[in-house]
C-alpha cells in the first residue's frame, strides 16, 4: 500500500482477495508467479469476474482443464495472452494456409530461442518448480510456439517425442535446478504432418527468436518474430519476401495492421490488440482468433505430454 501511495496510484488493495471481493471491478489480469494462477483465477470466476490470466494457465493439465470448464459453465470471459497470434503477418500466414495456398501441410518446424538464463548467476522465480511448475522453458515459451503452430495451420499436435536438458544444474538462488533449460520435441499432427521444435533459454545471442516454418505440397511460409513485418513465401519456381502492407494483405490481417506500410509494428502492438479483443469479448463481441482458457488448457496438455515423453523416452499421445 505504501508503494502505491508513493507511485501515485489512485486506488489500491491490500490483497488479491480484497480486490476480487471489492465489487468495484469487472475483470482481473493475473500476472503472478505460475503457482498462483489457478487459485486466483478460480476465486475471480467464483466472484463473477472475467479473467485475463498469464500462461501457463495452471502448472498441470488437469487443473487447467478444470479452469476452462469453470469459465465456460459460468459464462465468463477467460483469455490467455498468446499474443504472437496478433502479428499481422501471422494472420496473413493463417489465411494463406486456410485458403489452400500451401497445399497439403507436410512439415512444421521451428524454434523459440532466448539467452536470458544462460549463466549460473542468471536466476528467476520461474527456475523454482514450486513457483513456476514442473516445466520452465517449454511451459514458458514452447507453449507460445505450439499455440502459433496450431493457430496458423489449423492442424493439432497428436503425439510427441521429447528430450529435455538442464544445462545449469545450480543457479544463484536455486541450488537444485530441476526445470529444463532446453526442450527438443518431435511431433505428429492430426492431418498427417511431421514437425519439430526446439525451445531454449540458454542460446547465446538469441534474445527472443520465435521462428515458425510451414511446408506444404505447393508452398512454404516462414515467420520470424524478430522480423515481424515480413513473411517469407517459398516456391520451387521462385520465392518472395512479403512485406506488411495494408494495401496488399488479406482481409484477415487488416484489423491487426492499423499503420501504413513502412511504419513498423511489433510486440507491443500485438499485446494491445490482444487486450482490445479480450475487452470486446466482455461486451459480447467475438473476434476471430482470441486465445481463451480453452487454448490455455490445450497448451497445458501439450506440455504435460512433452514432460511425460522426456521422462519415459517414448512417444506420448496428446488429446486431438
């Protein structure tokens, strides 16, 4: 409360419970350490509040599924910030896959690489499994990649084979690290495509490189989150680099491309668009592609399968 006064915050609450029970709000944004996502979300839903909850929705799949069911039963809006969906060139890729430009999808591959936990002195609450949950790298960033893959292709992951590694077994504040620094996952999809993704938080020089490439029988599409104004279109007869331009993009991309060509958009714009669409849902307007608690539960199911595969060394099924 003292910090709120120092920072000039007009209204503050002594606890999350006090906020939820105040009767003064319509929606809560839950941005706490992961172990608090489920209890705070369930309290908010019980109080009749809409919820925007950071991922992972919960630290285990069963709880995440239960949270999604509670929101649906209560008729309340629950969204999860899988914000990379809101890049205009991601929407463009999705539209091109849906209208058949790439042909039959045969291969989906990519990575999500960071380096912020490269060294032993690098530490964070996410490293502690009691706070962050049993998965770190895959739950934190691999979930984003899998959501983007399924969103762009419309093809769901059905089976995974995974390996994980702890590169730094001891860190400054965590002497017994059990959560993975790296995950490498092969997968199969319902549509018959093969795929692979590498997620790492210990790749030197890679700050936030999410890369997705979809190959079909006619074309390939590639999106690099660090170059978000571009979409690579690959063809055997000649490839092209498509630039974000409202004059040439498909109708699915236009709502998320408010700036003229040459005026760069990026991550912040994606988050703004996610929040805008979440709040539109509060007023009864459904906008295509809004990530809901159902998507958050889906990510938790994939993560659970990845951990099970890494533990057993075999292929593990994901719910289709």
